[in-house]
């Protein structure tokens, strides 16, 4: 992962990171509130030698005491020092238990021993520290006293008596909260990065590039009302989603497919937007003046007739088995130059029909009669229909649902097309987010000031809609007049198609 990837992960998972930090702060606060406050008291003892009037003797005594200070420091937590202090204060604990509350230290190149005691009772902490100072003084003098002498060469002097603490030293609430926040942030970032690494769903163009070298020719933004307005190019031509389909139309026209102009639109799994993409792409091509033939080649769960609101009882199946002729089932849609062939009745052998010689002849004749032929095919990972059909066309356009399709599924789809020798014309990402780190910049109509009719007041939006509908009506009138001049040409082409249509066959047993 690059730095930009980490930044994108942080932007995308900031809620998780903030939540983890808050949980860390809450845990630290709970820990601090449940701890018993502890107070600290410190006493200090100075170690020196007795006697010595010359400079050499004083130097020798100083060296001797510095060498012994470490030993005396370690002696503080031993029973020989602890026991007298316990007895003096009448404490109900053992030397080892008291030793857990005591810390003795000595700074480098000094002869001062600091005795620090921590206890829940600030007064008792000070009493213990002072008692240990007195006990250490007596113990050292006894140990260092030479045999036959009543004076020890080493003298310990209390230079600081422990005072009663006024503020607890533990728990340190600000420090605990800061540590809790840092630990929470670290966990949140770790979880976010781990989720990103383990997430195999396609979210960006880089994810597609890791699977195939075919170009990304379109990115259709997410529309929460997509189910209510599947024909967005017709229903709302000024929307960002409609503009995305027009951009897809432009990119499709620049693809080098060796002169071919028939495309299969498929996906890895259902509900990725392949049918709505086929419909809106066909509408966008027709709006650009192209003669478009839209075939519903999904002979298992056809959707084109339902979306367009046309009769779908007869269609492609009837033409392939010779029950009907092309002109009988090919329907013009509205005033546009788009013609639609529904799927017809669902056959028991869709793969065989789509891979038949009759289908090859049909596609060839339609390519001669129309500028663009679009085939809406079933998902590739479920059935082989799309792969069989893609072999007979110029190429396949693979639909990828952003945040749903995984890289493994996309790889399986590309591999299935490669296996049969079909070309992949390009990849189209659908349901791309309009906001956030994975967005593709389609939100300009919603607030960036470009003003495509989405930021006006309701009255202004309705007035703009009426104006747009009047413009569409005028454009439709002009298109109708223009299409009349092309009617004879298209009729001749369809007549040639009829003459080359396969002979009628027996209806397959259902």
C-alpha cells in the first residue's frame, strides 16, 4: 500500500478510528475511577565516614562511601531493615509485603539514599518512610561496626524527613486518558488497515487494474432512486447519472474493435446493473443519432421488456427457432432511433440457441442494418450464455458493482471470456459513490455550484423540468422528421435480414 492508500483508508474509516479512540478513553477513565488513590512520601539519608583529618583520608573515605551506597540502597528492602520499622509502627504486614510499597534509589556519584513509600494512607506512607530511614541508620552502624569497637566508621544521617502527601500520585488520570486515546487510535488504524487489506471487493480503478488490463470505459454513480427510474437517460436527462451514461457512450465510440459494433453487456453476478446499463447506453446512443438495436439475450430472466413497458411475449427465441421473423418482433421504442427485440418465451435450451448458427446470422444481419447492436446477457459466473454470445460479437462490456463485486469474481469473469476467445471491450463500474474517498467526482450537480437543476428551489426545479420537457419534445419532433428520411434505408436492410433469416424449425419441447 502507498501513502495515498493509507490516507484513503483513514478518510474512509474515520468513524471506526474515532470510535476506537473513544473506547480507549472510556476504558482508561473506567480504570482510573476504579483504582484506589495512592500517596507517596520520600525520606533521604546521607552516608558519610567518620574521622580523617587529612585530604587523603577524606578522599579515601568519600570513595569508600560511594562504593558502599549501592549496597546500603539494596539493604532497604531486606527484612533486617523492614522488620524494625514494622515493629515500630505496629503494622499488620510481613517484610515482603511492605517491600512491594518501598523503592530505594541513589543518584549516580552521590552518597544520598532516597527511600520512597507508596500507600493509600498519606500519613502512614510518611511514617513508614521515616521509620525505614531510622532502621537503615541503625542497621548499617551495627553491620559496619568493627569488632572490639563501639564506633562505626560509617555514619548515616537523615537529611530529609518524609512529609504527608496532599495529592495522589496514582492513578494519573490525564496520563491514563492520553494513553487510552493513543492505544485506541492505534487499534482503530490497525483495524481499518487490516479491513482494507482483507477486503477484496472492487472499489477503485486500481482494483480493476490488478485483475485485467482492459480499460475502464465508464463509472456510473450510485442513485438511491435507481429502481424507480431505471431509464434515467429518458426520465432525467440532466442528472449526473445520465451524464455518466453519455460519457460511456463517447468512450464506447472510441474503442478499437476492428470495425465491429456489436457488444455484449454482462456481469459477474445478478443485480450489478447490467440491464439498466444496456438500456441507458442504448438510449444515449440513440440520442446521439445512432441507429441502435437492443437485444434481450438473457433467455433465463429477461428484464428489457419489463423496464421499457413493451410486449415481450414474442422475441429473440421465436426468431431463432423460426417461429417469427425479425420485423415481427423488432419494436421501435418511442420517437428515438432505438429498436428493441425482447427475449420472448423462455426456452429450455438457452445456451444452445445463443450459440447456434442462426444466432450468428442474426447478429451479422443486425450489424449491417444498425450502427450499434447491444446485447443484454446473463451473468457470467452463473451460466455460460454470455461467454458463448461474446465470442460471436465484437466484444464484451463487463459490469462491476462498486463495493460488491470482488476481485476474485471479476477475475473469474475475465477468465471465462478469455477461455472462449472472446474480447473484453472494457469494464464499467456501477453504483460508484458520489462522496467520500472512493467517489469519482459525480457530485457536482448536488452542491458544487455547477447547477444541473439540483440546488434550485422546488418551483425553480419544476420550471426547469417543464422547459427541459418542451426542449425534448421539440428535439423529438426534429428527430422524427429526420428518422423518416432513413426509414427506407432501414427497411431495405431489414428486408435483406428477412431474406437471410433461417428457415422455420420445430418449436423445442418445453
